[in-house]
C-alpha cells in the first residue's frame, strides 16, 4: 500500500496501539488538529490497517445536526452487531452498562478498533459512554481512536475534554513539511514537479492538506501521453469554499464578526492588519478579540504571528460571502470610517468605499477624491478613475461639485480611455455656471479631445473665450486660460478653413521672438506654427526657427500629448529640422513607458514614426506605427497621428497595414472640410491592386479637400506628385506636367531639399530625353543634402534606370549601386530589390538583399532562430536578455518581410548557423 504522505509517524503511533490490543493493553488515542489538517483522512486509512492486523474496525462520524440524538454515535459504532441498532439503543444507565460489557466481551473473541471522527459534535450520551469505555480499556483488547477539531466551540466542552484527557496519547497533526509537499506534487503530476510549482503549492497551502489539495487540483501533468498518468483530481475550489463556510457558520457570533472584519480589512497585498482595528470593526473589546483570534488559529484559519492573517484566500472569500448584502454594506462603510478617522492613507479607506453601493455623506466623497489624487501621483490612473467614478455616486446631480469631479475624472481617464474622458468633459461644461470656471475647465481640456466634442460644447468654449476677451489685455491665470483657449479654438478651427490663414499673421504679431515662458504661450505658438506650415504662409526656415525655440523651452514629458505640442512634430518634420525632436521624443517615450499609460505611449510612437519617416528610415517608422496600433491608437487617433500612420503605410507600400487602418477607422463626422487621410489609403490600395484610375480619383479627392481646408504645403502630403505620376501612367501627360510644375513652385517657396528634390524627381520622371535626365540629376543633388535617405534612394534608382536605358552604363551602375546601398541603410527593401535587378546582381533575389539589411546582432539572432534554437537558449548563448532577443527577432521579421519562425527557416542558408554565431 502506498505510504500515507507526511503522516507516517502518526500512523506508526496508532499501529503500535493496535498491536497492544492483541496483548490486552487497550488504549485511547486522541487525534487533534485544525480544519483540513487531515484527521478524517487519517482515520479513513485505519480500517484497512486494522484488518491486516486481525482487528475488527468499527467507525462512527459525528455531526452538529445529530447532537440531539442520544447514543447516536454509539449506534453507528455498534450497528454491525445484532441488537445494537438505533432503535435498540434507548437511554438509561442500565443499557449503557450492558453495551460496555458487550464491547469488552466481544473483544475477547477478536480485538476491536473503535474510530470516532469529530468527537466535538458527539451527543452527550455517547460522550459519557465513551468516557466510561476509556476507564475500562486497561486489560481489554480494544483500541479507541477519536479525532477532535481544534477551534470548534464543542471541542472545549467539559465532556469532550474529559474524554480527551483519558487518552494514552494525544496525536497532533502539524502542517506538512516542504519535503512532503514535493512528494505529493510528484504523486499528482506523475513526475517530480518544478521547484517553482512546489514552492507555489507550499506558499498557497501553508502545509494544510485541505488547501494543498485545492492547490494540486490546479496543476496539470506536462505529458500524460508519455505514461505520466495524472492523479485523481482533488476537490474543486467550490468544495473548499463550502467546507470553510460551514466551519465559520458553526462559530460563535464574536468569532464570526472578527473573521468578517478581518476579511474586510486584510486585503492582499497590504500592510499587516492591526488587531485593535479589527476588533473595533468587529465591535469586540481587547479580550474578546484575542479570544476570537485564538479560536480561529486553533481552527487553522489564521497564521501564527503577531498580526492576524488568513491562512488562505479562500478563507477570506468564505468570510465575506457569509454576510448578507446589508451586513456587507454596513461593515465596509464602517471600515472606511474607521480608517479615515484613524489617519490611515486615503486609498485604504477608499478601497472600502468601492464595495459600498452608495456614498451620500460628504466625507466619503472627500476620501475618494483624496485617494484619486494619491493614485494619480503614483501613476495608477485606472485606480484614480475608479475612485472618482465612485465619488460621483455621492455628489449632487448638478452643480460645481459634480463638475469638478467630472473634470478630475476626465484628467485621470485621458491617459487610458479618451472616449470616456470626452463624455465626462462634455457633461462638466454643461454644469459650470461661470465664465471663469468654464474657461479654466476648457483650458485643461486636451485639444484633440476638444476637437471631438459636439458642436454645442465647442460653441460654448468659443463664447467663453469671447467673454474673457483679448489675452493681451489680461493678466495672471485669466491670461493663461485665454491663451490656451485661443490655441484650442485655432486647433479645431471652429470658424472653418478661413481660420487657418490667420495663423501666420497672428504669429508675426507676437514679434520676432514670441514669448514662450509659460506652457500656455508655447501651446499657442505651436498651433500658430502648425497653421502657418499647413497654409504655407511662412517659409520652412521661419517656422523651423520658432519651432526649435518652443522645443528648447518645453520639457520632454509624456504629458505633452494632452496639449497642442504634438503639432510640433509635424512642423519640424515638414521643415526638415529634426536634430532636436528625435532625442526629445525618445526621452518622453521612456518616461511614458515607465508610467505605463497607453495613450501617451501611442501618441509618442506615432510622433516617432512621423520623424523617422521624414528621415526616410522606413522600417523603424513602421515599427513605431505598429507600437502605436498595439496601444489602441485607432480607437481615438487624432488627425495628425492618423495622417502619420497613413503616410507610413503609403510610403512603405504596405497593403496589409493599409487595410488594417481602413478596417479600424471610420470617417470623422466633425470638421468635414478637413481632408480625410483614408482617401490616401484607398488610393494606395488601388495602386497595389493595379487600378491607377481609381487611385487617381482618391488622390484628387484628397487634394480638393486639402485645398478647401487651405492645406497647401507639399511638405506635408505630396499629393500632386502622386497624382502627376498616375496621370502619366494613364497617358494624361499635360495634366501630369501641370501638377508637377505647380508642386515644384510650391516646394521652392517652402524651401526644403526633400520637398524640392521630390518635386523635381517627378518632373524628371514624366519628361523624356536628356531634359528628364538633367531634372533627375538636379533632384539627386538636392536629396543628397537632405535628411531623407529613402527619397534620395528613389531618385538614384530612377536616374540609374534612365541612364541605363540611354546606354550610359558606368554612371548607371554607380547610381544604381548608390540606390541599393541607401535603400538597405534606411530599410526599404523594394528599392534595393529593383536596383539589384537593374544591375543584374547575382544576389538580386529578395532573400539576400533583405538579409543584407539586417544589423550584425539581428543576423546572429535570426540565424540561430532560423536553425531552430529556442529564444531562451539564444539569450544564454549570446549573453543577452530574452527581451533583447525578442526585439532583434521582431526587427528581423519586418526587414525580411516574414510572419514568424516558420517563414524565417527559408533564410537559414543565408544566415549564420549555431556554429557561426
């Protein structure tokens, strides 16, 4: 028979008592322990052991509901014998004496083992009978084993104690040691468990067999098919819950109240719970609290130590669920009040209030607001929002107090749930009665959220701004609010497209060095710079100078995404002034990553994608676009962020990404005069599908919308160059030249190498002969001085092909080689592929060209992965972190244009193997 794990010593003691019964040396043994310590399981093992040793086992189990039945336990024990059934056992000393004589007499023929489980619930008559039997055991061939659950009220009854005191040996069942738990885990799994599994089971159970059984039920054998048959499953958690509920229900009222109070106050993880506080919540004095704790500890439901703590989370759940709804409401509310009055942190009191359905008292709202502030300071925005949403239950349905709560709630939600923040902002505006209050509220509103508000809300903000008056005539907080309102209203351009044209004039009116000492001033300047850039009412040099000044004054922080500052990224990208914005965004990104808020991380990822695209680093731009999508930007993307993602999809010719963007984004219902970037996406998809005529219609539609909205700058979206190329493909040469010439004129007026060089490339592409080649040479010369390597590579490719067709092979090879190298450097494999094919390069297939785009670290990691080495072993082999391996693999997948390891295997002959890495 398989040994009884962890209870071998106890079995040996009982077995010795059985052996002594053969010699006429009868004994009484009492097995004690708390709930779930294994008393019943131990007694259930004994009949088989008794039979092997020639003893006849008689068993009985006691239950609370049977305590009023005289001789109920005795009738269970002696039921196998004729004349000893329940109907035969009538109370009376004579009948009791007769039964005692019957047992001792019968033992002369065969030794007996009498087993009584849960003696604390035995009926008084049976207890008396067992006590009398214990007196007669010496010299008899009878062994009696009883179990007593410590901590139960009946365990301390005089009759139970008197019986237990007559025991020859008290057998206490301690918690199972770690070694035994490891053996039980192995028994359950069919093979030795991992150290972490054993540790988890030990910590979850504390060595208590009942809790251990529940923990083991959650473990699954790794490979049952390999011959490791799983053990029979233990009781499901619901069974554990029922046992705990019954055990608590049987306790006296003070013990139940203390357990409930502890369940409310002892929340994991958290500081140790003060017994005095628990006692006050349970309405017990010091002595009563200590006695209740002793009872729960003896029962096995509390750990040892100074502070009371449940041995298992299931105990807390059972204690909480034992309360009625009214009791639950009352105890949590009283707990919150005790914590608040006792000077405990606001979040501890607020956690109690979250369990209460109503918070009508003013102090509850104050506690929840304080907790929200504390949570926001430590970066826990979702918790902050929960507190404030609950505080709304206790605020008046209208008035400034509710408006203030709604504004605070929107401030907490804007980093995690912009749509919810928008709803609460709109509600708050309608509740604020004064112009100043509405102005301050609107000034706190992120521009991208205000732009999504319903027209009545925006009209209200415009009226508030008008009531405040000219910012230059104001001072202090009112001036700052007025500046922010002007920035926000210009951001949403509520007056229509004509509003955009006024931005440059307003900016010039601020002087050669507009004030930037405050955040409000910087926001206004940024919006004006954006308007001047979009409408092309200033040159690239002019806007770059002022935009760089803003960046010098503005700290790099994630919070900039809730201001007008994201426009700065587009302005600097259009002006090709990218030296400072990249490091600035990198710092902000790291801080956003540390804070963990999805909205700032998504916006900054889109900004970085925009900057990297402006540098022509397409693969890196696409990686940041993917990051923005992973953080849910498509649920609330601003127009500028959406345009950046669309441009990444268009420039990378990534139809899959384009369809993802189209599938997640609906047309905006507000500000219809603004051009929709989705039209550009549809045009890109049509080009990929071989339908240039449809693509042209989409591009021209975007262009018409852009002109109506005064989006004139070719540095933002070069739609004329795209339309000119499509017209040329369709044989509409005159229209192609008109658009290309117009694009070139605007590009020259803007004044950046990329914009001019790109426009000149299109002119050269649609112009035949030597004139076209010269135009392409001018484009190449301009783009070699630009920040955009991809645009330079595109011109070099086109020029090389034209030279090759003209028979100028030497210069053509030079240009095509340069195109290939530049394309590989910036991660644009399709340009490199075409250049290689034109060069008739032996390595012109997609695979070697793409492989050459990998960095040295990416090649080593991808090579090992392509040869089947797991990530963990790659990290160990290269002595890097697992995260670094995943990062290099992700980048390699993008560059090689594969979906994962399965497709990566096709490159195994081109990548270093395990012997090379």
